[in-house]
C-alpha cells in the first residue's frame, strides 16, 4: 500500500478518498461529485497530461465552463 503524506494537500485528499469515498467533495447548485468520482476524474486527466508530455514542475492553465 502506498504511504500517504498527510501533511500535503494531495495526501489529505487521498486519505479522504480512502476513509469516505462516497461523501460529497464538490457541490454546485444541484450537482454533486463524490471523493471517489473526483479521484477517478483526476487520475484520468493526470494520465492525459502525462501523455501530452506534461511533467513535474510544469505549469498548466485551466479553463472551465461554469455550466
């Protein structure tokens, strides 16, 4: 099992995913996302960034539609 650094934001997030994956991580109006869903999505997008050549310490701009 992977060692979790509970002092980092990433470590705190992973611990929450393990402890209570079905609790609400994000809420916007009536839409909700659980910690498990957010973890799955973040893994997906991390993989896409790595495939595109993005590495550690690279900056990535993010732009989201509010809808």
